C-alpha cells in the first residue's frame, strides 16, 4: 500500500511493499522471484527527477530492490547478511529506521550542504582579491600570494575546522528532531542546497573579498613613513592573505551550532599554525639571505686607493 503525507512545504511519498500471505512451498520460489521483480519495477517507476526512493530489506530477495533505490538500507537479521552487504546503510532492526532517517539523514543533509557551499565560499574569497587588486595594478597580472602559502591554504590552513564541523555539529537534540517531522522536510524541499543558496554564498564571498582588498591596499599603500616611502604592495599581499585566512576560519564558528573544544582548537590552531609557518620561513630566509660575518668584515674595511 502507499502512505501519502502532505507537509506544508513538500509532498513526501513513502512506499511500503508488503507480503500479504506466505505462499505454499511448491510456489514459494516462483512467488519470491515475482515479488523481487515487482519490487524492483515499482522502484524504477517511482524514479524520476523529483522523487528520491529508499528501499529497506532484510533478506537476499531484497538485494535487487535495495540496489535499484537511490538509498538502500539493509537489516542484519536471521535471514543472513546479503541485504546489509548490498545496502548503503546497515541497521540492526526496524526501530532504528526512524532515527536514521529523521535525525542522521536530516543532519547529514544539512552538514553536507553547508560543507559544499563553504568550500565554494572560501575559494571564491581566496581568488577574487586577484581580480579586485587588478584595479590598483592596472591589471598587470601581479601575483598576489606567495606560492607556498597559496598551496597550503586548502591543505593545512583552512581544512580541519570544516572537517570537525561536518562530523560533529548538531543543530538540536535528536528527540526534538524526531518528534517534529517538519525539520525533515528541509531535505525533500531542498531548502539548504539550491541555486539561491549558492548565489547567496557567492555574493557574500565576493563582497568580503572586495572589502578585504580595499582595506588592505588603502591601509598599506596610502600611508607613508618619515622618509616618504609607503609600505609597498608586498605588505598589502600579506595583509590580504591574513584577512582571508582569519575570515574563512571564523566563518566555521558562525556556521556551527555545537561549540566544542575540538572545534576551537582547530580554528585557532589553523590560524596559529599559519603564523608559526611565517615565523619559521622568515627565519630561514634571513639565514640564507643575510650576509655572513666575513662579508660584513669585508664591507667595513676601507677600499684601497
């Protein structure tokens, strides 16, 4: 039979395929094969661009049905492990299905949506200052960032906080979420991952990139010291990279609903690791670029006539 549940924002269909009665032993094998084909065909008919199917089974005769669905759930039971092995998720019994769908499914959708949008956001914020600085450099293709820092940005300096967020963040307690199905409707309605959300994150990153560039350039290249020299474009580049790094890491704190010690350690640890890397790299550069004591002594000796 088909259970139809209409919510305020979307139409959610839940399909149950039940065996009404057990066939006789003489026809059990033939009936089981027909039932297996019927389950698969039913799911295939429900597959279109607007409907996502979920299949759940506990036996070997449910393997094709589980494989045909978008999401397959297998139950580990007395009928063997075939269904669990062919499924995307395996549970111990039917009562775990409610928590799996309404809590873990909804939270996984929310966290993964924010993870994807955040990755677009931080890379847009990193790249767009190149275009914004073109206004000051007359679009002369000046390299804005140090190549090593640029390569380490996504690998080291802005990677761990969002990983911790995507694994451990929880918007609310599971009991509250399972007692109110309206929270689950965000997934079928696609409210958190759509074109509007993408462009909202895109324009937020673009505006922040322009502001970071303008503030950094005006603060460094418009100020002069007592000798009439400005700070130079290198100081602007370093300021832009520092600002971008701090903004993208603190963005994770703004996204998070659960603030744990691990999240704070990864956010502030990533920023601290960046400044530690700067300190070590500067010491290495000074070690190889500063003149040796012999060269200093030669420079002090008066030149012969």
